[in-house]
């Protein structure tokens, strides 16, 4: 477990709202496993704790790669940091690692920014001797991330976009269904992305008899195990994503209840997001509707 000042080595803007930072964190970089996450405090040890997934790590250089979307005040502040500046605290690695073994054939599905935390799982599944089939989905071409990094580890890589601007015009469930209908069918699948995407990946795999692991990172708030914000219903039992997860059997997750809870503060979150854009002099948010006049 590591916490302390962490220097930013490099920064990349992957799309309008998605940033990649490489930061120094040698102890975490050496210890992290696929599927684990971090708690980050930007520049104040009493500041907001935000859970972020680990997209990559270099144990020799002692660096971590984190990919995040600007959704609130803290992530906007993080996006304004430049190489050479510091992040106050990075705590981790946290959460249970992904269950990795030689299953046989594994389908890995990443949606939007979920493709970043999928990358270490793809690497680990490949290293364990699996045949790894990867599906990366995004709304449009500019939101497709990590394609070049994933390709060397994928026995097959399918890119899909909602608008057809890159790869196949399809939802991720279309190639997932095709892979699951193949003979022999996959032995395992993994999905990380928006809850609605994971819900339908779980439906398709359940129908076709393929197990699926899903990562519920997006519902976490402070990662302490105390706020209760991350509780989900899995197989009729209440589980805490930050303590019991973040990965669960996708066929057991009650996604509908989870999505209702995640929408509870949507209006306030949208207002906060607009305010951050105004304060930081950024262009109006590309996705949110204009505020009422
Ligand atoms: S995120 Fe607060 S209890 Fe899990």
C-alpha cells in the first residue's frame, strides 16, 4: 500500500473529455494486479477521494498509467495538471484482482473509457495462456482508445462504433453474440464499460451459456467501505463494490437497481460539470444538453 506525493511524468488528451496521465508510484506499480483500482486525492490531503482504475503500470520505471474522464470538480482539476506537477496522494492497489487462469478462450469487452482498465486484464489473460478475443466499443471514432496497445495481445480484435465512423457500425453485443455462438463457445468473458452495456453483455452471455465477469467501478464514490454509495445487489445479497469487488459474476448483478441509483444525482452532476467547464474556460460540454435559458 502506498500513499504520498506523486510526480506526473506525462499527460495525453485521448479525446475531448478523456485524459491519460503517467505518474510516479513505484510501490503500487510493482504490486498492482489486473482489475485493481486506486484512490486519488488531487492536491489536498483533506480533499475529495476519487476512485480511478489502473490502465497500465511499469514496474521498472515505477510508473502507473491512469485514464479518466472529466466528470466533476476533482477530475477537472486533475486534467489541468501538467507534467512535472504532483498529485497529492495515490493510494493503492485496492480491490480484489481479476480472477485470472487458463480458461481456454476468453472474450474481453471494453466500452468507452472501460477499455483502459480492460487492457491489463487482456494482458493477464493472454499471459495465462488463453486465446483472447477482444471487442472495443465507442460512440464514435474519436472515442476509441487503446486500440494499438491491445492489438498485440488479442488473437482477434473487433472495433465497433455506434455511428459507424470506425470499425463496424454495431453495439458490442453483436460481435459478442457471434463469438458466443461459435463452436466451441468461449469459456469465459469479461466486460467493463457503462452499466447498460454490461447489463446487455450479461444478458447475451447468460442466454448462450457463457460465464461473464463485470467490473462495477463506476458506482464507487470514495472507496472506503463506509459511505455505502457503492452497494449493489448481487445474487440477492447486498455487496460493496469497493470492498467485495470491483468485479462480480455479471449474471448475478441487478443492473436495473444499480442504474436507477446512479441516476439519482444526475441533474446535480450535470450542473457541476457545466460549472467546471465554465470555470476552466473549456468549450461547452460536448454531450450534455444546453442549460435551460
Ligand atoms: S465507495 Fe464508499 S463504501 Fe464503497
